[in-house]
C-alpha cells in the first residue's frame, strides 16, 4: 500500500506538470499577439511550474523506506533562559509555516511554555506526503545570532535550540516494545483545554527504560487517547534510534564522521550585524534569513538530500533506507 501511494503521487505529479506545460505553451502562443493578459498568465504559470519542479526534485532525492511517512518533530530550547526559549518559539513557527506552504497538517502533542517568553520544548506531528523525508534533514542544533529584544542594552546574543525528527511508524512495521520496559507517568495537562483536560491527570509521559527515550502527550481529551499517541511517538523514536545506530556503524566502516548526529550545530541564522542563514553541512547559504524563518527551507533541504545521496553513491552503495 505504501508503494502504491508513492506511485500514485508520482503519476499525479507527472500529469499535473504536463498540464501546466501545455497551459504555458498555449499562453505563450497567445501572448505573441501582444495581449498583456496572456503574458501575465504565462508568468504566473511559469512561477507555479518552477515551484512544482522544486517539489519534484525533492521527491527524486528521497529513497528511504519511511520518507513518505508523517514526521514527529521535537524542539528543545538550549541553555540561555528567555533568549533560547524565544529562539525555540521562532523555530516552531518556521516549521509550522513550512508545513503550511506545503499544504500539510500539524498537530501539537506536547507544549511547555517558557517562564517569560517563548517555549522550553514542543512536540508536534506533521502529516503530508514525504514529510519525514524532508524534515529529517532538520535534526540537529540550530544557532541564532541577533540583537536581543530582551536586553535593555541592545547587545548581541547567541542562542541555541535543538531539533529532533522521527517518523510516524504505523502498525505495519513491527517495533517490539516490552511493557515491562516502560514507565508510565500521569500528570495534569498544563496547556489550553476544557475543564476535563485541565482537572484530571489525563496527560501521559512514557519512559523506555532500556534506552532512556521519553515521550509525552497532553493534548488529547482522555488519558487513553494520550497514551495511544504517546505509544505511536515511542515507536517512531525507537525506529529512528535503530536507524541512527545503523548509520553510525556504516560511517565507522567508511571511516567518516557525520555532522547530522545529535548535538552538532547544523545551521546558523545571523540577523545582526549582517543577514545570513548558512547550513554548515553543505555550506548552502541564504542572504534572506527572514524568508527562511518564514518557512523557506526548500533550498537547504534539497542541498542536504543531494549531498547525502552523492555521498552514498560515491561510497559505492545504492540508495539506502536511511537517506
């Protein structure tokens, strides 16, 4: 069924592109008569065609078994108090805007606000075609340099926040979880909600004792619903952990070191004294960080996916499941 869905997306994309090319040719032919309306229509079609070709380029770089799946994204503020919490909030908005541009859906599972501003951490699901395949490139530490809006002396500050992305693993993929390995804690939801949500211990936190993986969900109405969502998150996190272990073994054999592993700074966003967003893994740059923070991530994602694919091919392997 997953392969069928992928093929259906490919066929639909091809048909859409062919229709746009036909419309563009027709508009260009009519524009030759000097009609400005048809010229404007051709410009509009060309702009949309370029956007769809960018999306197709991204799809062509995705070959992992779970790339087509939804993604679970967790953002944690680093050390630095209010500054880092505000930066985590900015990253959260960036990914929400990225999803909005794609027409994807998002659902918040866990949210902890900062004491003064921003957020300490947030976990949310992104549902859309190839959501995990694209968002997995964002895992790592993100750095912000700016004039702090919270500093009365208007000094420049550097803030850090970490992003972790795992796939939503459906029931067709077997992830063995021993109930004896789980510690389940209940607590009262702290976020917005109705009377039932705020007055009962419906929130769930599950700790997988052998690995130390912790997931939490507090946004559903009942404890049972929160537990189901938390178990789904845990399966995805454990699957991604296994993939990470395989990546490390492969990299050890290749005698190389990756910058994507947790704890490494992958991208910097500089808002002062100049404007620049730079990915340190690919050296891809944008001189419009405001556009990037508004969800303009396609260039960074495509560059990293292309670099990863080239690295795999250079090493002599085919398209691997964890690309």
